[in-house]
C-alpha cells in the first residue's frame, strides 16, 4: 500500500481495537444514557414539525376543506 504525504497529513487505517469485554459493556451503557437527551430533543423537534404540518394542512379542529367553504369563520 502506497503512503503519500499531503501537506504534513498521514493516513491511518485502524485494523483492531483491543478492549476488555466488561469495559466495552460499560462503554455501551454510557452510550445508551448519552443518547436519551438526544432522543428527547429529536422527539420535541419532530412534534413541533408535525404540529406545523398539521396546522398547514388543516387537520386540526376539523378544518378540512375550510377554503372551499369560503374561509374560516371566527
């Protein structure tokens, strides 16, 4: 395999990671706990996007076809 230096950079290929089994288990448990806040944020963002999409399509408050009836009556 040829290695060429480009501007002081070196390419590295990782072929193996030596990690004890229980250390890997602890790492994965920490990974799961770290993903919980990310899932909460993603669910909030998706809820807001779905609410906006539902409001734009008129699926809230039984407003389907509101513009065919002459617009909303407040």
